C-alpha cells in the first residue's frame, strides 16, 4: 500500500449530501468498478448504500471492494504483506 492517508469524497444519497473518507486505493477500485459496470461513481455508491444494511457506508464500500477483488481471483492468501 502506497499511503495510509484518507481522502474524502462527497456524494448525494437520497437527496442528502454526505462525505466518505477512504484510502485512495479504495477510491481507485470503486471508480474502476463503476466504469466496468456502466455506472457513474455516484450511481455505484447509491446502489451500495441501498444494500448496506447496518454497516457504516465507508465499511460497506471497503467490503464491496474486497469482495470484487477476491471474485476476480485475488486472495490475501496469495500475497505476502
């Protein structure tokens, strides 16, 4: 991981503006997944927000990235940190 700082982004969810802080690497994956799925970034975040249940939004976004990366064949077991 190249950095440990958080970057904030703002998005409108259900008509309310909110900010989410994540590491830049997570934002890069989310941007890529939105493009792959033919969604805007805001559209992907809104979809995940609607599906997240009780998880905080930042946690739900991180878990989504982890799930997508693992479904693409990467596992933490395959990489030494």
